[in-house]
């Protein structure tokens, strides 16, 4: 009986992983909108509260503060690798909820549906990206 070795590129083979610097750039790009949004909200808190009110969220001040903490904190977790999986799942859940709140293209006026549908599906793509980050982080932490 012969035991064969898996071919290059087979599951479990880490030879096809991104270089660390490129992986970090990819994570930074994935988090860019949340870093930018968190900083803008932090330095223009009245606009952050107005955004909450625009979407019917109340009380606006604590919700704006929680949004800022989530966007910046979860991004920091992803970029530093400390509880990366948790930060990625938090941003995935937040993005999914925000997408269904802010991009309801199916109930928008016809002239707004195209742009809102694009934004809706782009945000679903971000959710998928964050789920992959969480899965990859949990998977690689379990390997000996």
C-alpha cells in the first residue's frame, strides 16, 4: 500500500498564502470604509447623530457612539490580529444590518433603485469578505 502526498496547492498546504505585508494591505482595504467612517463620525459627532436620526434610530447619541466604537474597534482588531475573527464577525453583522436599513432598493423610487441595488450588493460582498476573514483566522489558529 502506497501513501501518496497531496499535490501542491491541495487543501492544508500553506505554500499559497499571501505575504504578510500584502495580507495586511488587503485587510486595510477591507476595513478602509469603516476606518474612514469611524474617524469622520468621531470628529463630526453632530453629523453622526443626524445620520442615526435620518434612519430613524434613537437615541441617536449613544447609537452614534456605539457605531464609532464598533467601526474603529473592530477594524483595529482585524488589522492587529487580536481577536481578528471577532472583529470580522462584528463588522459582517453590522454591515448586514446597515445594508438592509440603508439600501432598501426594493422600496425606493424607481430613479433611485439602480444605485441602491448596486450599494446593497456591494455591501453584501463586504459581508462575505469579513466572513472569510473570520473563517480564515479561526482555521489558522487551530492548526498546530
